[in-house]
């Protein structure tokens, strides 16, 4: 079920896009033996918006993001990227399109510093020698553009960073790779209040730069803080999606836990 956009919504509360969605999923179905993880999921992700993907444990959130990330191919259905059907045969295919997924473990190397992590696998070299100054400049500029100002030095090891700072490095790495869609899996899990605020501001900053974001979160306070749109999965089905302004915490929880709500959003 889809909730129609409200054209009268206050300016800035939702980023209304006139063009086709960046990502469209149509009839996505995924099974693992006798278990059907996803059933006929239709979802649109517009340009430059934050879409919160919510659902109870086992709802299919992980299956959906791993399908979009190219880790798993759908058994049925189509993925459309910028209006064109695509077939993702692995994460590299998704990355080539501009899809970056930041999982809870962040996939950062703790023994390397910030610059080394941001350029890992994409180091700048000249005649086989690392070009350290240009990498430092690009890393510093990217962090500055994202308003990440809490790190002491771009040469400090990732092991010395807080959870919020590590999220910032992972996001900056995605921005530097020209990601068009950033998928964030529980980005504020286990973070304190200040660090959570930092990450939520970072998500807003991404969207303001025109980057689409899918946020998977159980924290509805965070969801309503950053989301332009909300999509709810229940037992592998997308039961409702639409502008965040047409949801509230009560009916969101009802959709998450029962698949329906006494009072529709």
C-alpha cells in the first residue's frame, strides 16, 4: 500500500522530486529454501531523499538491502536504476552504479588511519608511489564538506575514533566514491546522544547534497528526525510506504507489528 504525496506539505519537510525515482523495485521476491524472505516488494527511492526502511525482526529488511547491494539476486522481480532495468551480479555492479552500503560493522580497518581507510582500494599513486599529500587534501575537504569537525587528525587510527566518528569516515568514503545512494544499516545503534546527533546531521547533509539515503533503523525517534519517506516491511511484504509527514509513531508501530493500522497514516 502506498500513501500519496501531499503537494501542500511545508517546503523543506520533504524533498519532492519531479523526475523518475533513482531506484525502483518491482515485484522483488526472494526465497531461501522453504522460507520466503521477500514477497512482491515494490519500492521507489527518489533522488536526494531519506527513506527509512523499518520493520520488526525478520521482516525482510536485511534481505532487501542485500538484494539492492548486489549480494543476493532476486528470484523474481526487477530492479530499475535511473529509469533503466539493471541486473546486479555482485556488490561491484552495485558500486559501479553508485550504490554504497554501510553495514553495522562499517568495514573499516582499525589499524589504518582515516586517510588510508577512505582511499582503501582506490589509492592515488604516481609511478607506483603513493601520493600522500593529494589524498590528505581530498580526505580533509570531504570531511569538511560534510561538516565533520570532531576528528583530531585525519592521520589518527580508526581504532581511536568514537562510533559516531567512524560512521562519519564510512560516509565520507562513500561520498568520495561519488555514491548516488547510500544505504545505512542501523547507523545509530549503540551510540550516545551526542554521537547520534552527529550521525543524523550527517544523513541530512547527504540528502542536501542530492544523495539518496536508505536508513534501516529500529529507533523511531531517529526515523522521524531524518526521514522524508517511510517504508514498512512486515513478514517480507512492503505493507505501506509514503511521506513521513503522513505517519506517526503509533501507526508506524502497528504496521511494523501487525501489518496494518487501525488509523491509516
